[in-house]
C-alpha cells in the first residue's frame, strides 16, 4: 500500500509541498537573499511574521477548542503552574547570562523540531530506527558544530555560482516532485522525502554565520509543516462541528482565529525584531525585548509535548482523529 494513501491537507500535492518536502522554502529564500541583498532585512522580518510567529501562535488553537477545556483544567499543573515556575527561572537566568538562555533555546528548539520530523515520519508510515537515528544525529551534529562556530564550512562563492547551485537544486527538487507524483517507482521516493527534509533543517547553521538567519532558512521548513498540520486539523474539526450542530457561523469562528494568529504574530515579531540586533550582519545580538517572544517560544516547545501525545486517550480523540482527510 502506498505510504501516502492518507492525506493531511486533503490534497496529496499540498501534503508533499507543505509537509513532506517543503525544501522550496530555503531555495527561494537564499535565491532572494543572493540576488537582492538590499531587502535581506525585509524578507527576514516577513518570514518571522508570516511563518515563525504564526507557527508559534497556532499552538494556542488547542486552548480555544471547547472540547479541550475540561482536559486542560484537569491537567492545569502541567499546562500552567509548572510552566510558570520554568518561565520564572528563565527570566532570572536571562538577567544573569542571556547567552545561556539563547543556547538553551536553540537546544530546546532542536529537540522540538527534530521530534516533529520524527512525528511526520510516523504520520506517513515511513518511520524506522535508522531514519530516526540519522535525523537526530545530523540535526544535533549541525547544532553542536554550528553553535560553536556558525558558518563553519561556509565558503565565499560568487553570486553567479550561488545562482547556479540554486538552479541545479531547484531543478532536482521539481524533478523529484514530478517523479513522486507521476512516476512508476514512487514508494522509494515516498520513503526518502520526509527523511531528507528532517536532515536538512539545521544544515544552514554550518553555512551562515548569522544564527538568526540560518534558523529562518532551515527551520522555516518546520514552521510551514506545523502550520499546515495544525490548520488542517482545525479546519477539519470545525467542518465536523458544522455538520454536527448545524452551525452556520463557521466562517466567523475561523476568521476570529486567523485574526488572533496574525495579531499575536505581529506583536511577537515587533518584540523579536526590536530584540535582535544585527539582522543583516554576520552575527546577531539579543536585547531584553527578545525575552518576551523567547518565553512564549519556550512554552510552545514545552506544551507541544502534551498536545501531540497520542498515547493519551483525549489527545487521540481531540487531535489524532482529525489529522487525516476522510477522502
């Protein structure tokens, strides 16, 4: 049986472009950065606003769901009280040594992002111990060497050389998708695409000295995956409730959630941009303003360990049962 016989976004092409193999994002980002360096700060901020912070904000959709309210109340210690203690500790350590919090943030992000990559393998039935070992090893290997010496294997290429590389990999990307969609031997490629994506996410840290920039380029794929999965679940659940209770105001409910997502993203983007000095330089420096989005990002890393825990009956019923399209 085809490992992708079920879709998450309700469309097999969207599944491949947004979840299974969103490698187009770093290719397009580097292409714009290489050819239009004058707008590097603009595309950085735009990526934070449109993808990074909307991805963090999407976590809160779980709390807006009335089906989860009793579950949240019964698990209030894990969802609220314990995180408050952790946030208090983060604030104290920030004022003692902010660099230590930035380091912990990258490590927590690495764990969270890699767990999602492994989770996607499981969703598409291509998980095995070898794939898991490779993704964990490569990801934390890149983080280990990249955080110690960002851009450690970077080399000065001319703009034209970079364009040639991007054109080559862009063609490979499109051919891979075409073969995967229309070719005869799809299964091997099916099994490889989510693994390749998981392996590539932290690779930019080895090529870019600016850690913030490297994160956007690589982890941007993770953000897109998360947004696609979370909103597919949300829209599917709203559609089910529409049928269930004959509610004619689904558009109003969804529009409110979208408005919240973008307002949250705007506020956090402002704090992030204000708090990251040197967006266009070789190295980024962080001020107190960055502590605000960092706190909420830590909470995102923490709480996702609970809201995607399919071993829990409530999570299976409230989240897992809405992951796949019924088509």
